[in-house]
C-alpha cells in the first residue's frame, strides 16, 4: 500500500513488481487483501492489472505514514525505474518523471523532465501546462548548487516562461 501510495492514486502491477522487494506470491497476496478490504480497485489481471486507491484520502493517509526520508528515496527509485522500464517511450512519462524527481529532491533531473514536459505541452498548445512546468523547472534550477552553466539555464527557463506567458496574453 505504501509503495502504491508513492506511485500515485493509480498504478500498474508492472511498476509495483519492478519496485517491490518481496517475492511475487507475497506481492499478489498483499494486493489481493487490499482489494478484498476495498482499499484498492483492481482492473485486469496481473501482470497487466492496474490498481486505483478507492479514496484519495486513503492514499494520502498511507503516503503520510511514510517517513519523509523514505518518501524521497522511493520517489527517486520510481523515477529511475520508469526511465528503465519505459525508455522506448519516455515522452509519455515526462510529467510523471518530473514530479517524482522533484519530490526526491533530484533537482537536476526534475528540471530536465520539466523542460521536456513543458515542450510537450507547448506542442499540444497547452500553454497553461507549459507555464506550470516551466515554473517548476525554474524552482528546480534555483535549488541546484551554483555551476558555470546554471545561470544560463535559469535565463533560458525564464525566457521560455516569458514567451509562454506572452502567448497567453499574461503581460
């Protein structure tokens, strides 16, 4: 339940299995119990099943029961696992990767995926999303230790933000 809560309100068996440190029968039994006690909904059958927390509050309570340090570790593990499992179509996961790496305080990767998610949103003409990702990108960059190219990266991000805002008539 805790690993699922860090993955999000909805998660796949494939991701859970890739991250779990228990044997498959134990994992399946745990999931069966969570479904039986109506904490999770299950769609499909493993290994192609998806799980959804029945209530957002349940997920939130489970997530908040995890120590902050462990949450960061899990978010980082999840981000790296997504990079490995879905490296053939990472573009579908830019936003998710950005969130996990930001939550793990891996700000360099968070900034990278925010930039990619922002570009993807721009191509889809979703400038509100592009603005949101670019703001997160700027926050990530501002949390990084000072390097030679950091100022140029911040300027680039702020310039992108200005262009997106201009296109939305946010003068």
